[in-house]
C-alpha cells in the first residue's frame, strides 16, 4: 500500500521554508496578504518567493520553481496563466504537477453557513481527483490536415494510487461512501480501466460503500441532490468540472482551497485554480480561498495551533461578522476582509503568548 501522507521537511528551530509561487492575476496581491498575516501571527514559516513568466517560451523559470519545491518539499501557489491558443505554450501548472508527480488533488467542499449560496443546505463533499494524466496528457497532434488527435492517458498504476487515496481518506476520516465518476459507457477502455481499478481497490475496504456514476448524470445529481455524495473519485478533467460545479453551488471561486499531493511533495492553492485576471489589482478579490490554502499548508507542516487560529479567524470574519467581498454578496474590499482576519489572528496569538 502506498503511503498517502507526505512528510513535511523540518527546518532548524521548528521553522519551515515554503516555496511561494504567486502566479498571475490576483495571485500576487493575495500572497502579499498571506505574508502579512503570517508576519503578524508569528507563523513559523519563511517563504522562498519564485515566479514564472507565462509569456516566456523557455522552461528556465519552471525548472527553478521545481528545484525550489524539491528542496523545500512544500509550496503555496497561485495559478499561472495558461495563455491563448496561438502561443502554443504548454501549461506550466500541468508541467509542474507532472514533474513533481503530484498524482492527487483533494478538495474539501464544506459549506460556509450563512454565506449566500446557490445551494442553501449544507454540502460536505470530498473530491479526490487524478492530477497528472487523463485528458491533461498534453499529447495532441494534427495527424493529417484537419484531423487532430488528443491522447487521454489512463494507467493502472495511477488509477490505483488515486483510488487507494480516496478509500484511505474515507477510512481515516470516518467517511462512509466513495463514488467513482467516469464515462466508461463511451470510453470503455480508458475510463473502463479507471472504473475497474476502483472496483478492485474497493474490495480492500469492505467497510466503505462504493458506487459509480457517469460524469453527465453526476453533474445533474450535483445540482439537484448533492447530499448523496460523500467522497468522490475521478479522472483529471471530470475533477476540474466537478470542482467548479461544487464551488459554484457553494459560493464561487473565492472560498475553497485545494491540496495537491505526491509521495514526496505537497502544493497548496485555491481550489478552482482560476487566475482572476479580470479582477486583479482592484482590491475586490475574495482572499478566503488563498488563505484557506495557507491553513492547509500550516496543517500539513504540523503547525496545528497556527492553522486553527487562521481558520477560526477566517470563519469569524466571513460567517459571524458577515464581512464579505462582492462575490459572496457583501460590500467589503479584499483589504477589509484581510484587516478583520488579521485583527483576530493578532488577538488569538497574543492570548496564546500570555498563557
Ligand atoms: P477567471 O479567473 O476569469 O475566474 C472565473 C470567475 O471567477 C470570474 O468571474 C472571476 O472574477 C471569479 N473569481 C475567481 N477568483 C475569484 C476570487 N478570488 N474572488 C472573487 N471572484 C473570483 O477564470 P477562468 O476563465 O476559469 O480562468 C482564467 C485562467 O485560469 C486561465 O488561464 C485558465 O486556463 C486558468 N485556469 C482555470 C481553471 C478553472 O478550473 N477554472 C483551472 C486551471 C486553470
């Protein structure tokens, strides 16, 4: 059985160094807020800041970022623009996940009570997504003029790793059911392998119920009856679609964080991976998804107290005080939300020092 817990790397004096990749769009301004909150909260993390120029067609920046993450073991990341069709530049986000073998992406989709959402009742779903192959293989070519082939790669090894991650996650977190999402009725060999592998892995977890559903029905079920889902297990493209659907139901791209794991490295980022370019530089982006990524990162590094302080401060601001950006129906700016979170972090941290 492969280990599903990636070990963080230790540093002298209990502090960790983490790679920070701000990315494009709203990434850089949100990372400034992360840094400031970590400073005032005395969070035991130092950031190594690295950048990737989305326009450059060389891979030097990417190699530098990969070296940095390999050295530090952990990163927090904004998304890098994938560019328009005519640039022909492959996605650096995908390349990074592949190079680091971050084979699984996990989204904890838990409703924020009191936050206006399309779906008013509580949702609590875990998405476990294959993160390095499938439709994201980036293997496309024009075989003859006007005929394009795009390869979807599904391997038994990666299907097993992701399915095992889903079942282990369910077992370790008291979840009852895993639903495998696929389109094996049409892609009988590729999605068929993913489904068959999941069924085989399910036999090792008799205490967890396993069912499956085709992706199209899944989208309909998600908007009509999301409560039937507990842990969801799926290939790469279906994963991003389902993540966006659920985030849309719960309040949009600005709330949830996503975690990327391999056997050696972990990368934390906003769940839907949008760049938010059209709202960049206007002080209106919701900072919560990026701050939740910072909570996940602190938790992963073992700094549980700091993770809890930041998580509580976010929830008190957004849920109890109702200080929210426009995407959540509020009128606060990014800095209004961050200031209140900062205030709570400072309060809690000073109480911690007094004790
Ligand atoms: P976008 O960045 O334009 O965002 C979609 C919508 O969500 C926009 O209305 C935006 O204003 C809003 N939004 C995003 N983050 C927000 C925040 N923090 N606070 C408030 N509102 C927020 O998204 P789009 O078109 O999906 O992608 C832009 C770039 O991101 C492209 O380069 C794309 O390739 C990349 N990308 C998007 C992914 C996705 O799942 N949507 C996944 C991977 C890459």
